[in-house]
């Protein structure tokens, strides 16, 4: 097991180097840079940015330097714990991300718990009662969740909340609690709004995990070892939980690698629609403004989380199923 973990950790090093290059390179792909994007934005607002001002901005931030020069400068600062300066906000990137990170983590953890709990419970019910009315209803909701865009669900929730609940579902706090200091009342207000982004962001993830878990559980329920255990008089509850469910969880666990970063950033459009102060809308603003350090840092963090999530899922899967680590020796 130790060799298995060490090998996976060593694989992370070159992977993270490649990810950092790709993350920074993605920001350089669109034509122009922050200075030209700022000029275009000002022109759309009826203002003018002179060419001399554009040249001064490019010289100040080194926007015309070769790609690898900019990348090495960024990585050098990154290794010293400095994520750079955001051109868009004229503030340290680390501070901007740290400001959005607590609420992002709260939404991510709540969404993960909701997604796993619902997909696990509903998947077992649907598989055990295959081809029943309940199975068709649950599968129908799953297909609906997969087919409906998350931002559309967010808009529907906003409408229903406004028309029938008399509350605004945008943001994570009521307006009077946004700038208030932390106390129990603000915590309760957060909980009263948290269910909306959790439900919206988690809908598609829950539906996907439900379909995966149901399919794998159905495959296990018809195998000879299940039939043999049933003929020996093993109770259905014990038989289900001890053998088929445990094996069917393997693909369920393996999705942890992409589930963590997916729910941590949330759906970017959903975050924009619901006015969430999370990293998703911040990334969108940085990309539109071609802010390389802010956008590159967020993309890098998400990518690193993907690698770490995959490592965690590999370790948990190897611990959960010895066949995985034995095949990798």
C-alpha cells in the first residue's frame, strides 16, 4: 500500500508542472492582452484609452514579454507564496481568492454531502426495485436533472422563491446580513440561503452519480455469488450491503477526483446567476478581462485540486478494494 501511494505521489510532480504551463497558456490564447481588453471595454462605455497608455500598461506589467518569460516570472513568485497582482482589481490575487474561498468551501462541502447521500440512497432503492413505478420515476428525475442546464434551474428557483416564498434566493445572505459581523443569526441566514446553490449545483452531479451507481449495483445483483449467498439463507439486507453495494461503490469513489474541483468552483454561470461570492464568478470576470495572474491562479488551483482529488480517490479505492492495489504492483 505504501509503494502504491508513493508511486501516485511521484506521478503528481510532472503532472502539476504540465498543468501549470497549460493553465498559464490558456490565458494567453485569446488575441490581445489585459491592456487591449481594457481599451475595448472603455471604448464600449464611450471612453478612450490612448495607444501611449496601452503601451505603458504593457511595459509596466510585461505583457509583451515572451510566453515563457511571463510564465517563469509567475512561477517564481508562486513558489515564494505570491500569486501576483490582479490587473482587474489592482489587488493581490491571494487576497481576492482568500476572500471568496471560505464560502466556496462551505458550498462545496454541502454540495458533496448532498450529492453523495442522495445518489447513494436513491441508487439503492432504484436498483432493488428495478422496473417498478418508483424506479421509473427516480430514473425520470435523473434524466431531467442531466438534461436541464444548471443555470435554467437557477432561474426557475429564483422565480419560485420570489413569487411563492417571498424571498430572494440570490446570494448566500439577505441584504441586511451581507456586511454584518459573524454571529449565530448570520449563520442561520446562511443556512436559509445555502440550500438553493446546493440544490442547483448538485442536481446534475447527483443525477450522474445515481445513474452510475444504479447501473453498477444492478450488474452485481445478478452475479452468481449473490444467488449463492441468497440460497444459503443470507438476509437480503445483509447480502445487499455487505457484497453488491460495496463492490458497486468502486466507480462511485473513483469520481471523487473530478467531483471535488467541480463543486468547489461550482457552475460558473450558476454562480453568476445567483450572485454568489465564490471563485466561479471571479474566474469568469478574470477571463473576460484577460487578467492572467488572477485567472491563471484560479485555474491552477482547480487543476491541482483535480490531481489531489484523483490521488485521494485512488488511495480510498485501493484501501476499499484490494484488487486495485494488487493489480498496480
